């Protein structure tokens, strides 16, 4: 059977595709697609990187510093409270010792007076008065002066009335007798004086 000469196969030019679109030489003949995500290096943070933002890091550090300072302040306050309690107890001990030591001479003189009980009564009486005056002086040095004055106006802050008498020779409301002396003044008052007061009209 006679063969017909075949026409040589003509290759499609690189610049044409199936749709007849012309592409610049050397460009990939694949269909165009969406651009790829930009590549990130190791020292860059991507959109899905795990970890807090810098602002959150600063906030966490600041909160930690405040908490540490708060705990340190609590520890300092507790130490100060304990030291103050120790110092207060030490001061109280010293004060009690000083007060007791101040009354030792009073006790010595009382014992001396008792040892001379068989002596002259006037001498014993004089010795007792001296011991009383010594004790009053100790209280005054401690800040508690004695109040046993008569002829002064009644003061409810310093006097406690136990009786009222009619005495025309004194002004009404005047202290005419002190039954028990008072000691101290104001906030440092040990007790008020127990008195008898002239009757008011």
C-alpha cells in the first residue's frame, strides 16, 4: 500500500499555551496561583508564634516585683512588731525594778520603827511620820503627788464626796475634811481624794 508522505510534526512554540496566550520566554507554563506566605527566619516571630506579647511580659514582671515588695514589707512589719514587744517588756521590767527599789528605804525604816516598839511613844510616832513622808516623796518622784488639802473648792476630777456637812464658817462646796488622800493628777491619777464638803445653800 502506497504511503503518503507524513507532514512533519510541528511542536507548539514555548510562547503559546493551549489557550493561545503568549507568555514571555522562560516563564513557567503552569497556571498562576496565590502568592505563597512570606518565609520567616529564626529570629522573626510569625503570626502563630507561641508566647506573650512584650507588653504582657512587662506587666507580669511589674506584678511580680510588687508582690515581692509586699511580702518584704510584711516581713519587716512582723519583725518590727516582735522587736517592739520585746523592748516594751524590757522597759516594763526596768520600771518595776526601779519602783520597787525606791520603796526599799521605806520598808527599812518601817522595820526600824517596829524594832523600837518598846521605846518612847513620841519617838515611835515621829518615826512613823518620817516613814510616811518618805513614802509620799517616793510617789511624788514617780509622778503621783499627794492631795490632802482642805479649804479648797470641791473639784469632781480630784475629789470624791462621801458626806456633806452644814458649816456656816466656810463657803458652800468647800472641802472641810480629807478622809483619804488622793494621788496623781489627770490621766496619771491613782485615785481621787475622799472628802467631806460643806453643804450648799
